[in-house]
C-alpha cells in the first residue's frame, strides 16, 4: 500500500509541475460553458435591412418606421431603385431587402393589392428563413392594425431567397467544414509534431545547427503547407461531387485563399508549439485556442449577428471567421476579389504577423 501511495504522490507531483497543461485542463470546462452559453443562440437580431422605395408615401414610411422600431432590424440604406441591391447583398451589407411598388399607398387606398417584395440572403438557410418570417410578420401585423370592417385591404408579400433558394443546410455547413479541416490539419498537426521533436530532443539538435531560424521553420512548415493545400483541394472536390455544393465563383481564387488560410493556421501551430513543452499541452492548447473558436465564433454554425454585442469584436481575432466569409462568398455568391479584398487583407496580415512572431521565437531560443 505504501508503494502505491508513493507512486500516486509521484504522479500528482508530475501533473502539478506541468503548470501550463494543468491550467489549460482546469480552464477548459469554464471556457466551454462560457463560449457555448454565449455563442449558441438561435434568435436573430440586428438584421441588416435595405428598403427600395421609389415614391415614398405615408403608408410606406409608416411600414418602414414599424420595421425599424421593432429592434430586430437595422435599416442600412433606403434606395430609389434596385440597382445597388446586388452589390449590397454580395458584400454582406444587406441581409434582407423590402421593395415597395411605386404608388404603394395610392393603390392600397383604391382597394387594389399593391406588391411588396421581400428578398432574403439565404446563404445561411435557418437565419434566412427567420429573417423572412420576421419581415412578413411585421407587415401583416401592420395590416391587421390599420384595416377595419369599413376599410379592408390586403398585402401579400412576395418572397424570394437568394444564393440558396432550396435552403439546403449542406450549403451552409460545408464551407465552414473546410475551414475546420484546414485548421485541424495545419495548426493542430504542426503544433503536435514540433512539440514531439522537443520531447525527443531532435529540436535542440536543429537549434545548434548552422540552419537559420527561418530555414528551420520553413523546413518544418512547408510539408504541412503542401498537405493542407492538398486537403483544401480534396474537400472542395468532395463538396462538389458528394454534396453538390455550388461553386459559382473562381476555383483558382478559392484555392489561393485556402493557401493563405493554411499559412495563418501554420503560424498559429508554430506559436503554440513554441509555448508548450509537451504534446499533451500542445493538443489541449490547439483545441482550446483554435478548434473551439473555429466552431463557435466563426459563423460556421451560429450567425454572428445573434451573439452578444460585446462578444462580436472578439470574433475578428478568429481567422476562420474571415475564411468562412470568403468560402461562402466564392462558392454560394460567386463573388471575386473585388468584394473579398478586405477579408483577404486581414488573413494576409495575420499570416505575416504570425510567421514573424514564430521566427522571432525560434531566434530567441537559438540565442
């Protein structure tokens, strides 16, 4: 029994010495509860709404005020024509458009049925359905309040879904899954493999060799860069062949953006490995610091608009948040670099900063 107690004390002492792993393990349940509690929201708020009203009158202004006063919609633009609608939808500045027929109020007063069209961005099918339902409910509620037995009229909104008219959920999940797979292969595998070399002592041999830090990092990263890019190609083929996800944009642009995202993930993997001393700690750090934010804070599953206002700025630090926008934009909306330059620039800056930090970290260890 005394031998067992001594062995048990030794194991506890070993765990307590690895303070980084212990901190990660203790913080993981709290991180999970907080992230899942705040990120998993089914309701949709702060919907970006654009109104097309060529001849505003008292009726259309009243309906617009009703939409803006619900607290669900944020009217981002009021347009006289539909000319800018396509650009607003493709850039993500608008999620819903309400288009009033010219002379809407006059037609309604004469007992006719004026046309109001509701166009919704259905790239996220669940969110698109809810946004469409919210708009039609507000219009129908306004109609019920304004009509009586002496003055009956009807408004039947004509609805239209853009980018995913069949509301297939696979079109929502597959682009996000590509980001998840690339993060798993590029960041997690890089962090674990480099940390394994620390444990076996081969990394110390490299650090005292004539190789420069950037050469060591390049030699370690390039194989995973090729592997990650090959994974991007295979996942794209699977998305098209197996799940029939549309590819409305440029395939070379998508592969170039995937390569850029792989570079960002590799930089994160190298940084994690430089801050950990064991494969276990590297794995836990990658899961907590990369995999969970990729799943919860990237818009992969849950819309960013439904998250609390204080949490949304934190999503800008998640690389997958930008890549998911790029992947959905190219695959579902068919947009090019003209519309995606901001997201591409953010990923490029992230890749540059992370790779510079990784090289400096190795230089410090070499010195």
